[in-house]
């Protein structure tokens, strides 16, 4: 006699990896996994240990499991892909159902870590998010730390919005990738400035002056309108990515930035994310996995840069570093199984090399 599809008591935490789709009382794998998603969501509103556990915040990414039933109803493979110009397919290796379930469980753990990542960002902003140029009414004295904290704040807001977009009921992965690009650009600018604080004028004083009309752009320079004196240089995202504190950033950037830009702008390469067969649709759960993974990657990179923030206490620094090391391991378990549509591992390898440095306090 086979056991039921899944047994759950109020307040119990369920792991998808513990569900054997072959032991489902005659149900197909698709029905078993869909049933699991339904029970999982019901269990979140139950009570455990005398502590009320209400339903998750509306629309916020709490777990990867609610995505499964949406993907299983589609005609294309479960995992959307890495390459921006390829169809939304992820060439997952042929494995049995148990390995399949375990792989989904890895995304579930990543979702839990995503919320912790947001918590660390908010804690930094709450404690250190003071614009001293404005507070002390000075002109540019504290532009360097002020701008770093501004980048952190903007990124944290975008990363929270990503979690809303990829969660139920929205599941707009493509739009989440647009915000992921914004968070990624924040990281690039943070690391670019930390590599050389003298570059601050190019991102702060120079741009403010151009906006106010006191300065003008002349080729690759920003100059004073009257004296023609050079104030700063014009620098783009790709140029900054090649001059961060981490040489590996340039390798990741060659893939990640064009991929994110293809969703921020209109690009024919994104067609498959907006169609269901020959019909166009705005109700497809495409690119949710990518948005969650890449947004989490960007958030961890930003937190890692703030390990060098002098205002952090040693306890804060150790706590964030420990979280980042665990996050690197969590991402690595996913990345090492990823493939490009051609079956290659070069792109995932770039990400894996970059995250190895996460949590290194001495950098």
C-alpha cells in the first residue's frame, strides 16, 4: 500500500526534496508536485508552537515551490535558460525525479536567503544611512561615503521589488530582470569607487554639474563651461566593470549586462518570454528563476563590498561575511548544474569563479 501524496501537520516545514514522486498513490509526477505546492501554501497559514504563522506577504518571494505547478503546465522544459538570445529553455541534465525535486529544493533555500540578504541591506541603511553632506551642510566633503550609501539604498529598494515581482500572484520575471539590472549597476559603481575613491567626481560632482548646466560634456571629459577646465571623466558601465576591485567582474559582465539590458529595452531576442505558442501573453512565469538568482547574486556582491565599510563594527562584519560564505555555497550548488542552450558550462563557470571571493573580510 503506497502512502498518500504528502502528509503535513499544522506548522510543519516541508522540504520538496523529501517528496518521492514515485510514491504518490497512483498520481503522476506533475499532479504530485502540484499537490505539494498547494499543501505547502496552506501550511504557511497554520499555527506552530503557539506562535501565529500567517500567510506570506502578498506577492513576496518566500519560496521557489509555488512556481513549479506553473512550469509543469507549459509545453517547454521546466527551467528557462541562461542565454539571452536563446529560447527560454534550460538544458537540465537527464536525472530521475528525486534529483529533480532536490534541485527545486535548492531554489527554495535560496529564496530564504534572499530575505536574509534584504534584512542585512536594511540593517546597514537604518544604522549608517546618513547623508552627511546634507546633514552638515557642506559641499562635497562626504561625497564618497554618501554616494556609496545611496547606491546601497537604491539597490535594496530594487531588490525588494524584484522579490515582489517574482512572487505570487505576479510572477513577472522579465520585469524583475529590469530591476536586477538597476541593482547590478549599483554594485558596479560601488566597487568602481572602492577601487579608487578619487573617481568620485566622475559619478557625483561631474554629473551634478552637467545637470545644473555649470559643466558640459566634451568627448570623454566633463569640463567647466567657462574656463574649459577638466573636472571629471565620462565613464560607462562596461568601462567601470573592467575597473572594479575584482578582475572576475569583467568576465561575468560580458554575459550578464547584455542579458539584463535585453529586458530593460525592446529586443527581439526576448520574444519567447512573451509568447505561449503562437499567442502573445502577459501571464507567463518566464525568467523567474533567472531573476531570483541574478538579483540574489547582485545583492550579495553589494553586501560583500560593504565589508570594507569602515563604519561597520567587527561583529557586523563577521555576521555579514558568514552569511555571504553560506550564500556562495548555496549559489554554487545551483550554478554547477546550469548549462547554456548549447550544453556548455562557460557562463556558469564565470559566476562560480566570482562568488568564491564572497565573505573575505581581508579584501
